[in-house]
C-alpha cells in the first residue's frame, strides 16, 4: 500500500508538474536549483523556511513590472491533496495569487505534515479557516492548461511549469496508508 507521500508525489507527476522532497537542511540548496531569476514570492507561512534566507533577490513586495518580468513565482501552500496532486493556496488579495499566476514557473512549498489524503479531508481542514476569517482558497493542480478554444494549450491562464517542494517534517504523519483506492483518487 502506498504512503500518502508516495500517492502525492505520483499524482503531482501525473499533472505534468515536478516534485522534490526537501529537509530543513537541504531546502536552501533545492530552492536555489528550481528558482530561475528574476523571481517574486509571497512570504512563506512556515517558521523554518524563509525566501529572504534562500535568495535576497526574490522580491516579496514586487511591483507590477517585477511581476510581469519574473521568471519564477514562489509561494507556500496551506495544504497538499495527495489523491489529486493539488496544492491549496490562500487567496489573500496580496502577492500570493499573483506570484502563483503571472510567472512562467510556479514553485510552491508544502509541508509534509500539511498533506491530506483527499478532497473531503481538505475541505474538512479548510472549513474552520474559511469560516473564521472569510478567506478564499485556490486549489491548484499542475501547470495551466485549457482547451476552451479547441486544442489543449498550456500556460494561457497561469504558469507553464509547476514545481512542488515538499518540506519534510518530523511528525511522521505522512507515512500512513493514503487510500484503499488503487487509482489513488476519490
């Protein structure tokens, strides 16, 4: 039986995105490899990872021009949804959404302990957040793709590349069995 982390990684790859697992010790090196400058980013919602530490040239308060010229946008995810390979981004009305949508490459960090099995569990986890502060969330799955004009086209409504960095945590919660569904979907 696959672990939640294995299901998540496989589902991410099925969306034509790439994925790397990092530890607090390797995160700086990994991010320096997957981020192409110029880059913009949103302040990360994690205590142990800081964009300023990784690269002071990642602007977390970008101008409109910097957003349009950025090659990479870096954000943190509130949750990862294993069965879909999706990440949940908070829509704050600030840099988060813009950094995820405008640049050609979106690098998104999600903590291992924040990966849940399926969409039902994700909604259960998100309900208190949405109810308490009225926040909106975005469920993003892989690079932008649309077929609304006929043929499938990538990158029209968002990034053409997505790289998910799973930040390993010490709680061990990710190693439990993810699902009984052999397809890994619910």
